[in-house]
């Protein structure tokens, strides 16, 4: 059984032909961006627009994570989770990459391969790259205020829906260049819905992932301001103070 969808609003005839089926997507040649045992990402260009093509041929990095062959039948698929999460971001009003195509192929009920295609977010940089380059914008109060406020609010929007990213790192946040930056969330195959203590734990993990880099590039005042924006408060209460301590301690001994 196979399922394939591509955006009917794709006006580019070259892109429509390139992404018309799973077979054609797996036949595409392009610039390799990443390569792993069970997946790869390539970048292709169609009529002046660039697209990232993610192709999966497995569902787990090793035998244990693949449940020794059983995961292809019983586990949620990473590729499927990623396109569903991007669609959810759109529904919640969170800027993200535009989906051009996605789908999977099964054989005898088990996962065989799958892919998704997203359009490049033009003229943008990921926050991880800006941090590595010690970009001057990280010291620009006006720019930083816009960016941290957006990150705080989109993170809270996810968490309010019972959703956690599980990989909310600076490198997965793209910021458009220009005077009015817009933050986009990309690459979210691990995200999902949780509840109760599991949700609370993973919310701490999301916030700790953000702070893991922030503590090296932002002042304590900016980090506090981010948390207050996230919490929707003007000052910390006792519950906030306990949560902040858990966020700060989350990766201690694991870095």
C-alpha cells in the first residue's frame, strides 16, 4: 500500500513532475545535505526555488530502536510524524517550512520507505549557526527582543496544545533576515502529544534545550525575560522558580 500527496498549488511544472510520486522523489539527484544509515536529505532546485527532500528507508537508528524488526509494523513512523507535526504547526499559526509533498510505501503491512519535501525558507539563518558565528544580532536589543518573544510564544503555543517538540534546539529555529525577523520551526520528527507528568517533564526538556545554548550567548536578564514571556508573567512566582531550577539543572552532568 502506498500513499502520496503533493501540493496542488505548485505552479512550477518542473516541481510538479519532480514530486509527482514517491518513485520520482527517490529517483531525484541533488546536493547531499545529510546522510544516515536509514535516511538522507538532499537539496534540489526547480525553476529557481530550492527544496529539501528527506528520504527514509527505515524507522530507527539501531536494532533495539527498531524493536528488532517489529517497529516497521507497530511504531509511529518518523517521516509520518514529521509531516503531521509541520501540518500541526500551520494549524496553530506557527511559521514553518511549506510542505510540497509527502508519503510512504508499505509492503505486506510493514514500512518500506517514505519521503517528505519542504520548500526552502529563503533568506534565513538558523539560530545555532548565528550562535556559532557569534553573530552581532545576538547583541542587538531590538532584534533580540523580537526573536526571543516569538520563540517564547510559539513554544508556549505548542505546550498549551499538549505537544512537545523533543528536539527544540537553536539549530531547528530558522530566523528570516531583515529588519523584521520571523522565527520558523523546522525539523520535528520527534515531537508528539503527552499528558500529565510526562508532559511536564518534556516541557522542562524543551525549555532546557533552548537554554543549553542561550546560557552561553545571552545574559541572565535576557534568559529571564524569555521565560517570563513564555509564562505570560511580569515576575516569577514560587512555581516558576521551581521550574527554572529544574530547567537549569536538566543537563548538568550530561554536557
